């Protein structure tokens, strides 16, 4: 190549100017392609000697003098180009010499095999389809800089085949999950993202203002309350896969914008939801890994049903001892002795939740349903028959990840009103994550909601698990980031 400072932005812009001087349109409106890179390489035996047109990005350029090679990469793989001045002529070879790594080109020529045995295209025609003006990062092959990978995902996808594969798997998992639910008679629906009253989870909401209505609106933190309205309306099996938003901290398992799958089934309870969860996760694992066993971190997970059922109070007893359950004071003391921060005035339910978060859940590696939660931290779930302070709720964990939450849904409107009023009091007392009062939701319940099982699954975390990705930002194409300095 003629470019002695090839790869520098100034040189790339100079090459752009020289191409235009030669009458080349560096950003044409369309292009032709007859074969993908994969089709040429895999179909070489049938295509040898056949003229093809390929298109893609030049990821490497080699050679000097009157001939050169280039690696052309498209969405299917890589194929080598062989460009010789005697084959393409003076004008096209001059264009070839002005190309940079990163340029998108089209090439027409015969399929042949080089002396080294590589399936290639002997170029006869060449077109510039998009001239790159910025170089790929130094040592871009296998790009490792996580900040750069998350902020400029397009470079990550160019450099890392594993990253592209992760997002291809994510797309396939979404399709399979939909198919799984459609097979079981569920209807996919869409509910409001902007809501006048948010609820369905303990979380801070993002607030905005609607100018035409002159009212505050909130980005939803969950789909639950609208989906249950549909159960009231006679849609007996519904689900939604969509974005939820929570104005909270960020770490390797939390993102303020995330994807959640929520489903509700009339005439069902949390036992039915356990059955659906086991079957769905096993189906998804089998699609990705060919079976229910797959790698996670430094070990292996098997999601074949049935999964372990562990009662919350049994888990707490195992973490802090049976004597801690004797009284609220004993529970607080045991939690503090275990290293937890317990603020003065914390409720029993809050202390239990803290023990679960810190001492129990990270150790739940094998698939586990943690079942039967305190009512005080589960305002939308139905009480168990044997204990009015315990509700039929589960969260499920695999590989130490909390992946989902489920209730036998509370359908007594008067009890629901009492619980939401208690949440309002908690919010007024300073708990910014407590529920508000959704009067229309209560009104819907007053029209009668059948016994219902509900389930929410954090889809991003499920993709993390099934792709062995340690950080949630590895499975979200464009994760929220601080502004660049």
C-alpha cells in the first residue's frame, strides 16, 4: 500500500479526498451482493470458478507492488480477496491502494483457492460502499477495554465474535420464550410504559412531565398492575416482554433500564408458576447448550426439573440460628452480629430481607425456589392458609443470581387496600421505594379477579446465566453509561 501513515484519521481523510478526485462516490446509495462470505467459503467446491459478488468490511490489507490481499468480513464470516493490477486495471488498482482497514467495499470476481489453500475471490470489479474516517482501536482484535466495549458497542461487535454471539443468543432466547408461552395459550400484550401511578415492585421511579396534560408521569418499574387488570377483563393468560426502569444503583446485576418477562395465568397459583419456570428455563438452556447442563463461572449448572424448594424462614434459621427467630429484637441482634447494617426501627420483614440478600441468596447456586415470604415485604401476594403473616410467594435463584419473582396474586380488594395504605404510610415515613396507592387497580379488583398466578423474570440476568456472562452490561447492547469526560 502507498499509505505510509495508514490508519491515522488525517491519512484516511486524505484518501477520501483522493477517491473523490478520481470520481468515486465513497457513500453510494445501494450495492449488490450475490453471496455471503460464509457461502463462498463453505460452498467452495460448488462455486470454484464461478463469478460472485461479495460485500463487507475490510479488516486486514496485505501486500505491496502490483498485487494485494484483503480480509473481507460480513455478518456471516470472513472471505479473502485477491486483487491484482493486471486483473482489475490501472484505475481500480489505484482505488484499491486508497482503501483503509475499516472501509466497507463490494468486490466481484471468480472463486478460487490460493497456493496456501484458502478459498478466496479473485477480484475483477471493486466498489467503495462506505469510506471509514476513523481507525479501529489499536490491537482491536479481541478488544478488551470494557469501558470502550460498552460505550462504543459497534467496536466491540466488530472485534469480538463472542460478543456478537451473546446478542444472537439473546435474540434466540426471546423468540423461544415467546414460542413457549404461545404454545401454552398465553397472549402477548403491551401495557403503558408511562404511568400516572407506578407500582408492582419496591423501587424508585424515574419521573417526567406531560406538558399537554400538565401532569407528572413515571416510567414503569413493573408491568404487574396493568397485566392483572387484563386478567380482570377476561384475558386469562397474558404476558409481556418489555423494558422496565428503576432509579436505583448500578452494579454487575443491576441496570436502571432492563428487560423483564411478566406473565399472569387465571385459575393458577405459585405452584403452577414454579412448574412454568422450571419448564421454561430448561427449554431455553436446551436451545443454547443442547441440554440442561451448562457452564457457569468456574463450575457447571444443571437446570433439569425438579428444583429445590426452600422456605424463607428455614433459610433464615440456617443463616443466623433458630434462637434468632424468638423475637424481633433477637433477629436484629443476630443480623448485626452477622455483619449486617440494621437501622433502628427496621421492621421484621426488612431484617429478614436483609439476611436473605446478604447471607442466603449469594449461596444459592443450584436452581432453588425460595418460598413463603413475610406479608410485610410482599404487599401484592395472597396469604398462606396456615399463617396470615406469610404469603404464597417465591423468588428463584440459579448460580447465585436472583432471576425472578412470583406470587399467588392477592385478589381481595379490601385486603389489597389495607396493604397499599400501609405502603403509603411507609413512603410518607421516608421509604422512597414503598408502593403508592393505585385506586384504579383496586377498583379493578372490586369487579372480581379470579385466583391468579403471576411470574416476573429478569430477562437480562437469564441471558447472563445462559451465556456465562458475569456482568449485566455484557448482555445489554447499549447499557447506561456516565457521560464521557
